[in-house]
């Protein structure tokens, strides 16, 4: 409570300072954005370095790394993303807990004692899912469809299916190489398997370097995509629903949201896990039911919609940037949404109670399926149905990335476009969507605060002041995100999150044989205990 009071006082000072510094003449939101936008533009150019394939075609290096890596892992692990789903579902329900978690007797062998960890399989999954199933699925998909057209949906689905294997590898390694302190607290993620895993294979210095790079990017990503973007779109939807405007109003809402997040993250991963296991299923059911209502309303158009998705995936309409442009748009949004290959989820999954790292790797591969194949596809269909009557033109946006609604002339992008798509079928659903979006944003920020603080502590140690300093910084970025524009926030968020892929994917390639050994060990344990 003492820490919270300190953070609360500091936030009020920061809010007053920001408002005083930027003044009221130009508007606080425009002032903050004027400061933040050049940073976002520069960082996007650094991360999204493109590899030219012809005079007209070039693909960002980070996407090549993620997609080719996911395809390689899928083949190397013999399509574990498909034929091991039944085991993953049983593991998340606790079917194997009797030999994964509990003591097996009086033996003093390490492998026979109660497993270390702080979360159940289900809690770890919901904590990680809450970090991925968020506004990327609502605002991000809307942006992808508006820019890339219906065809982007197909490539999002392909990316999600391939990303399931990448998620398996990184979360298996996250548990295998985690640290557990004397109090039973776990510290895991790419920082640890890059350091300890690469040291095992004789590349210790290189591993340490990659771990530090990852941790720095992890802190930045937690402040960007895991925080500022969530705050930005949640506050945008809230102010739109309430019919209020103004940068100062957004900032005040940002402060209120920061205080709510602060109340939870002070309690650490156990409190986050307990909250997300209740919030994530609830908000997912509400949102999916809304999507299914829209799909049901447009039942006769479903076949045509999927036909449009497949056709435009390979033969996009004029003005959408061609085949490669649509492919890149779909992959980029999917990679940002499910974060497979980024390494973030491995941090949450490292806190699970189990003696078998591969058990959590299998549970983790369910994330991209839930996040991208299910939720992103339903969002995409909702927007495609909305545009079946020609509400806007695919591939035509204003300077801020918003499409123009032809019937009214107003602009819409991200959450607002998705909200309009729902309202077209379900009157006043924007109120329900506002609640769902707020919960999505809230739970995502909780998970990413944990990812960020783990990275921060890897860099600066595990002291109380390291803990407090990061949490205050995280809460301040909620306020900044609330006031910046969507275009700037998405650029910064994409770049920060996808930058984590470079050190992480190198580690995954080098340590893939270790993950395969763990998978064989876990399957053997299941067979030995007679569980199917």
C-alpha cells in the first residue's frame, strides 16, 4: 500500500507537469503527439528494414525471419501444432497434473518433488492470452482489412497456424531455463534461455549479448504495444461512446486507467494470474458472441465473404499494393497480434507449476489459434460484412490511417471502424464493445506489465526500487498513450514488439534440439503413466 501511495502521488505530479509543460493553446493531445510522432517514425524505419526482391517488391526482414522461422519449426517438430492439440487441451484442463506437479513419493530426487512455479496451466495460458488477445485483434485487424482488403485475413490465419509451433518452442525453453528463487518466485523468458541455454552450447557471451538486447526491447515493447496502444484505443472508444472530446479529458481518463492498473500490478504475477483467469474467458465470450451475432445476421453472405478472402489473398483489388502488399499486411498484423516468435509469452508461461517444460509449450501453442485463427478471423468477417454494401473503399486512408465512410463523410479507423461494423447489426453494441475493449486493454496491460518488469529486473536487478521505478514508468506511459494519435502509437508499438524477434529467433534456432528433447521426455512420461 505504501508503494501504491507513492506511485499515486507521482502520477498526479506527472499529470500536472505534462499539462503545464505542453500548455492548453494547442491541446495536450496534439502537443504530446508532436513530441511522440517523430520518435515513432524513426523507430519504425529502424526495425522494418526491407529486403528488396525486385524493383517493385520488398519485404521487411523481421517478417521474413518470423514466417520462415515458423515454417521451419513446423516441419522440424513434425507439425506439433496440429497433431498434439489433444494433449494440449488435456494439459490445460489438468489431466496430467498428478505426475506433472505433485510429489510422486518420498524420493529426494529433484524430479520427484513438487514442481516449482506460481501458476496453473490454465492461469498461465489466460495470462499469456490476455497479453495477446487484446486491441490488436480489434483495432489491428480493422487497420489490416482497411489497408490490405479481405485478402489480408487469409494470411493472418496462415501466420497464426504456423506461429503455433514457434510459440511451443519458446515457451518450452522458457520453462526449461527459468530461475526460481528461495521464496519460490520464478524468473523466466528469452533473457534466461538466451543466457543459460546458449552457455550450454558454448556461446555464453553471445547469449548474454542477445539477452540484454531482448530485455531492452522487452521494456520498450511493454511501454508501447502492451501499454500505450491499449490505453490509446480504450480511451478512444470510451470518449467516443460518452460523446466527449479534448486532450485533457483523455489525459484524465488515462490517469484513472493508470491507477486501476497500478492497484493490480503491485500484487505481482499471482494477483495478475487470478484476475486474468476470470477476465479473459468472460471478455472473450462476450466479444465472440457479438461477432457470431453479426456473422449469423449475414449468414447468406458467409460463402461470398470467404470467397472474397481467398481470391483477394492471391489477386487483390487494384490500389491495395498487389499480392505481396496484402501478404505483408496480413502477416504483420498477425505477428503483432499473436506475438509468436516475439518471446513475450514465454515470460508468463515460465511461471507455471510443472516438472515438464514441454507440457507448457503444448499449452502455449493454443494461444495463436485462439488469438488469430478464431478471434482475428471473426473480427475480419465483421468488418467485411459491414463493407459488403460499400461503406468504405479498401486501401484508401487519410494521413492518419483512417478510412472515409462514404455515407457520412466521417473518418474511422481501428476500434471506431470495428465499433461501426457491430452497430450496423446490433444497435447500441458500442456500449458493450466499450466494456469489452476496456477489459481487453486492461488485461493486456496487466500481462505486459509483468513482461516488462521481468525484462527490467534482468537489466537492473531484483530490488524493490527497481520494481517500483518500472511500475511508475509503465503507469506514466498509459497517460501518454491516451493522448497520442493511433497512427503514431501503432508505428511505435509494432516496431518495439517486432524488434524483440531478432534476438529471440536466433536463440530459438540454436536451441530447437533442446525443445525437441523435452517434447520426447514429456510424451514418454504420459505413456509411462498410462494417460491418453
